[in-house]
């Protein structure tokens, strides 16, 4: 069923973008896209129909599949934050670090714009290749010297499923964040606050019932 829907989406999108694809090309494209959730693939085709000004390509579809990869701008801005302030920790990917090799010299020379363009070219090529293979983001934490901020970044990354709990624990000294991860208590501050409000309301309700009885 997924393959049929993807083939239909390819045919319709190809027609609307003036793209001629052979049956073999469509079959190979569909096979590559089966590695992704169907709903995200179909959304990517919708975006292609709205956004594409040229021919339909596999790369154009993959760029529009929301699968957890940062955009080039997001990845570069995160790296710049770390480059400009070595006290802060950042959540990035090994792919972004590899792409940064083409940009660091320009950035250190003060040319942030060209550094960003060089990074974007390298990063988008690498991500496109990894998406084509169905690979997920290779997240890791680049640790700064601010231990409190590091703990916050690590806990949030673990809570969102970007890094494993075992990896998170290797980055943290004894702290509340480490205890939270070890015990699986990965609630956000907002969730904790909401929980406290519910608990207070429950206590007040019980006290009221006891007073009546």
C-alpha cells in the first residue's frame, strides 16, 4: 500500500513539475522513499508541488522530509555559538562537524558569510547522501566549560531522544540532572510545575472532603 501511494505521488508530482521519469526511475525512487514514514513522504511531495520551480528529483524530495536532521542554517548557527563562546555546550551532529572543516578557516579569518556558504554546500551534500541511505542524525554534545549549561543541554537532548541515556551519563558529573536521567525522571520544568499544581489541588480537594465529613 505504501509503495502504491508513493508511486502515485511521484507520478502526479512529476506531471505537475513537467518532469519525465521512466518506469524504472520511478520504481527506484519509490524504493528509496520506502525507508521513511509514509505520512512524511507524502507531505514532502505536497511541498514539492508547491515549491519546486525545476524538475522533480530524489534530492528535492529528501530535502523536504522532516526526519530530524537540522537545516544547514540551524546546524551552522549552533556551531557558531560554540565557536564564539567556548563556555557553552551545543547539541550538534558528526555530519555538521565534518562539514565545518570546509568553513572553519574562513570563519577564523572573519568571513562569516563565506564560511556559512561553504558549510551549507558541504553539509547539504552530506545530509542528502545520508538521507538517501535512510540514515538518522548522528547527534552528539560538544561540551563547553560551563557545567551547569552542559547539564541542561545533555538532559534536554536525552529527554528528546537525540542521545542515549548511557551517553548522557558519561557527560555529567554528580548532579540533579544525572540523577534525573539515571532514574528516568526526564520531565520538563513545565511538566514538573503542572504536576505540583495538580498535587496541591488534589490535597486541597481531599482536605475539603474531610472537613465536610
